[in-house]
C-alpha cells in the first residue's frame, strides 16, 4: 500500500504513541520485579538453575539449609545431629538487598536450651558465589560453609552479625570494601587461596583468631573500630596490613608472619 507524505507521518506518529503507551504500561511490571520473595530463589536453586539478580530486594529469610538435596550427616563436629544442603549452581547478586536473614547455617536447639547442642543445618556452595555491593540487613550466617569456587563479597554491607566461623574458602575470595557493622566471625576460617579485606571497615569486633591463610591476605587501608582479634593467626608471606587503622584494642599475641612474630604498624587518623 502506498502512503502519501501526510499519511506516512500520521502512521509514524501513531506507531510512536503506541510504543510509548506500551512502555508506560510495562513500567509497573518492571517495578514489581524489583522485589522478589526468598522462596522463589530457593525454588530455583532446588531446580539447579543458575541464580543471577541485580538491583532487587529479597523479602523474607533466604534459607539454603533445607534444600531438596539435603542429606543427613553421621554427626557434626561435636557429635550431634547434622544435615547438609548443597547449592550446585552458581549464584550472583549485585546491588541487592536482603531484608531477612541469609541462612547457610542454623542450629535448632530443642526446648530453647541454648547450652545444649541442637540439630545443625549447613549449606555448601559448589560453584562461584557473588554478592557484590549487596546489603544484608539481618544476620548473614555462613558458619561451616565450604565455598569450592571463587567467592566475591566486595562492597557489601553486613548490618547485623556476619558469621563465617569454620567456613572454608577453597578458591580466591574478596571482601574488599565491605562494611561489617556488628560482630564479625572469621574464627577458625580457612582460606586456601589469596583473599583480600582491602578497605574493609569493621565497626564491631572482628574475630580472626586461629584463622588460617594459606596464601597472602591483604588488610591494606582496613579500619578496625573495636577489638581486632588475630591471636594465634598464622599469616603467610605476602600478607599486607599497610595503612590499616586500629581504633580499638588489637590483639596479635602469638601471631606470625612467614614464621616470625608479627604486629602491624597502624596509621593514625
């Protein structure tokens, strides 16, 4: 069909208006997609789907300790009942906010008796893990977790307790620029490859007691506002505390760097 100049202009104008209306109609849907339920993520992980989200808010507790592949272990390290789930696909979160708890570990003590060991649930990660510039508003629990591939937490904020006690990082890990607002647990954590906490801020107690670094670790320009506990920690050659700032007590008793006694020089404000 042949269109005259005026008819052609009218046709193009109508097409443009139609496109704009479709775009405006899609905006509420796009906005709704920025908030997702934690259960939706767990369902995708149970289907072994790769997880990749950016600029979303995750509502509810994200519990990875009771996946469909959960298996009972003979016992945990203290002889109690224990279960292990495994995240088998890569997960990636960038600029995301977790409003509830992020659980790769939980301990269900019976009858509220906290002095007794309860049933322990943990989760391991077989593929790469990315939490870049994310915000954990509640507790982030990765106690006993094994990260078999690269683990990236760079630029993330931990609003409550950050629990990595007994965790194992088999490949490189990155906590550079992280903000830890409350108690941070890396006690007995094992880092098999190079890791960095460059420019990280520890507003609460930072517990690195007995932490094992097989390769170099960097704390350059890190800020420790309260207790920094590195007692009994063995640091390999190439570790770096250049321009680290210690505003509270720094305990480096029995700490060694490349087999020699070590205590860092802190920069002043």
